[in-house]
């Protein structure tokens, strides 16, 4: 059991009262997502044709690389199990619209399914790996900081969701769509496609919520949203949370990039810098455009491997 | 305004990250949960409800009973993510309970939506209790306890996921046995199936953990179960009549029971509670945990 503890002031230290308990539909478009997600549930154990996987076409080196890649995906999906449920606690504490509270339960379950599917993919490739080969990479993949943000009363729900969902998840979604297009292995492609279908709803959730909230927010509150999105892109995404090639140059990130390349060459599910870079840039540009309608102005970003964009 | 007590949250050490199946029985429950999914919108025949079959007093009572049930179910909406996070924060916890909790939370959401919707068709959902006493009973701040490093996650888990979920299952079965309305029956059937898994999960994981408890940890579990039963359950959390037989909620539950709209009589609940506390005592005894005697004016010594 962990013994170290964190003692920042959190929403847990604030009084709250669950009554009056509103459960009515307040944001129909989000309640609709909850119902849609209920209808569209899938089961990684049954709905992926694991028997169709044929290891024969792949070299040992490719399979080992893909094991590492899918293990890393599992760690990333697990982050949403370990961290994002804090948002649900926040929604309850802040008495956010009931639609958010209900939708987020199924979102967390979907993250479980994703972690399970990635784990199974790593297993059929030779075995799931429990931690990064190089410790230095842990800093990039361990956390996007959402748990801390969710429990921090100083950061608004709107800022968190704009940063996490409309920023980070939007980027992840576009890359996933690209993976579905380029992954040749039928099982790996099925996993990517299944996850992507859930991610469509995850992203829609964020945009629908912010579209609902922005008209009720003042300029200062919108500025907080803007800062949160900028921080998420600069400190998390451009630090390699989703993509190893964006992580700071060091032996650990170079090793991860080599893993990505081998996995991509084999068609087993990854992508590489030269293919992902234009997608990443385009997504950030689109997000910038869409957020402009809210009065959120994202600056020009800069990264050594991309330049200014 | 901040509370006097500051909740200290454990720090996560994520790696090595175990995602393997390690508690087969719980992984099987997770798999069953995924397969036995249902949809409150389409799997309940809402159109079969006929308000003309009931008098106004019965409908009024049932809307309060089902609203109150939504409040009870709502506790899971913050409690389940909190205990899930706590398990993720504690190094070495297995993946199976974490996965299961994500499914459980979805099922809690479906139950909340079903109870709320049924209260709506009965005449309208009621969004708060009738008295300050009832309100206080519901405001338990469970998520704080679950995340507080100074509190035992295992004791919290035994209280709410084994003892409480087991009681909810028994009550749900009793409500179903006594329900004649087809919509109430459908909701209770779906809830019973989910609660069977929830209670099984609670006791399975409690048993798994008990093997490593020290004597002080067993004493902590005992103290927390005792406090929960004495201060929450016997104060009327699930069965309002235990707290105040004259309260609007208690009278509503009795009238709902008589109308066949999805509740059980006080007599039935009294027998059920006595049997259940005895069963819990025996079960905890198998885990090396002694549950002291309880008493209640309406139940006698338990």
C-alpha cells in the first residue's frame, strides 16, 4: 500500500449537500450520448476475433515491438480508469448537470474495455509488459494530471473538459482514425476501430458540454478555459503523452520511437512521426478554429520537431 | 468554507501495472456484467404502466418511494469512482476489481435513471427528503472516506460493497416478490440481477483481502461495519421506518407495498433485516471479524 500522501486543498475538503438532487435531462445532447453508449456496448473478449490473429507473417522483432506498443496503449487507457473517475466526483460535488454524471459512468467502463482490448492484443503478440523498458519514459506516459485537476476547486469543470476532451482526446481521436486506415493486421485494426467508435462519443461529450456552457460564462472564466487548453497542449501533448516522437530527446523516447516504427512497418497498429505530424498539426489547427467560436484563442505552438504551428 | 478535516490522498505508483487476470471469480463477474448489460430506455416496457389502475394516494406514495430509491442508488455515483481511484492509488491491487467497478458504476447509473423515470411516470420525481433528519442520513460523504489515506480502503469496501450491497440485494428481492405492477417488476428484475453480481463481488473480494488482514485491521473492519449498521441502516437509510415510522417516506413505502408498486411491508423488511444481520455476522466470522451485538427498538437485539 502507498504511504506517501498528497495534501493540497481539494474539493474533498469542502462541504457539500447532495440535495436537492436533480436527475432530470438538462443537456439532451449529452443524455443522448449516454443512451447511445448504452446501446453500442461491446465486449473485447467476444467482439474481437482474436482467433483470426496469425503470428506467422511477423518477425520476432516485429512482434516484440508490437507487444511493447500495445502494452503502452494499455497503460495509457488505464490512465483513464485511474484518473478520469475523479471527474465524476467533481460533477457530483459541483452539482453539474445530471447528464454528465450519468454519461461518465459508461465512459469509464469504456476505458476499461479499451485497456482490456490493448492488454489482450499485447498478450497474443507474446505477452503484456508491465512497465516501460526505460524508466525515463514513465514521466511521459504516467499521467495527464486530470485527477489532480478534477479535485482542484480552483480549476473549473469547463476548463478541465476543454483541455482533456476537446484538446487531448480530440488529438488522440484523429490519430486513432488514422491508425484504422493504416493498420493492416485484421485483429489490430478491429481493436483500433472498436476503440475509435467509443472515442467519437468521448469527444462529442466535451464539445457538447462546452457548447452548452460557454454562452453562460464571462470573459474571465473563458480565459481560464483557454489557459487550461494551452497547458494541456504544451505540457502534456507536446511532451509526448500520446506520441513518443514528441517526447524530449533521450534514449527512452528514442527506444519508444523505434518500437513505433517497427510496429507500423509490420502493420500491427502504430504510426510514425512523418505520418502523424501532419495529422497532429491539422487537429490542433481545427481545435483552434472551433474554440475561436467560444472566444478561446489558442496561440501559435512550437515544438523542435514540428516548428511553429 | 473548508472542512476542519483535510483529506490526504495517497500518491500513485502506477508501474509495474498488473492487468492480468488474477482473481478468476471476480474477472468472471466482470465478464458476466458486460454480457448482461441492459438498457433502461428500451428494455423496460414503460408504455405498459397504467396509472388508471391505482388510486391517487398509491401513486403519490410510490413516486416518493421510487424517488428515495433513486437517492439511495445515487450514492454509488460518487462512491464507486472514489473506491476505484483508491484501488488504483494503492500499489499491488489487482485489475479485476478495478474493471468490475467500472461496470458496476454503469449499472448504478442505469438504476438511477430507471428509478427516476419510474417516479416520473408515477406522478413526478421528488428531489429531496421531507426532513432535515433524512437529508443528514443521505449526506454521508462516502467519496471522502474512500479517498482518505488515513482510512482503511478494505474496511470501507467491506462496509459498502459487501455488507451494504448484500442488504440491497435482499431488499431488492423482497421488493420484487411483492411487486405486481409490470414496470416495477421489470426494473426490480434488472436491478436484482445486477445486485447479485455486486454483492458477490463484495464478498469475494473481502474474502480475498481478509487473508492478509492483521488483528488491528480486522478490528477496524468490525468497528466500521458496526458503525454503518447502527448509525446508517438502523437509522433508516434503506428502510425509512426504522428511523421514523411516522415519516412521509416510511408511510409511502408501506402504501407502495400494499399497492404492489415495488416495495415490501415493514414486517417483511423486519424479518429480512434480522436474518441479514445474523448472516453478516456469520460471514464476517469466517473472515476473522467479530461483529458486536446491535439493538433497535423495533428489531430487538441483533
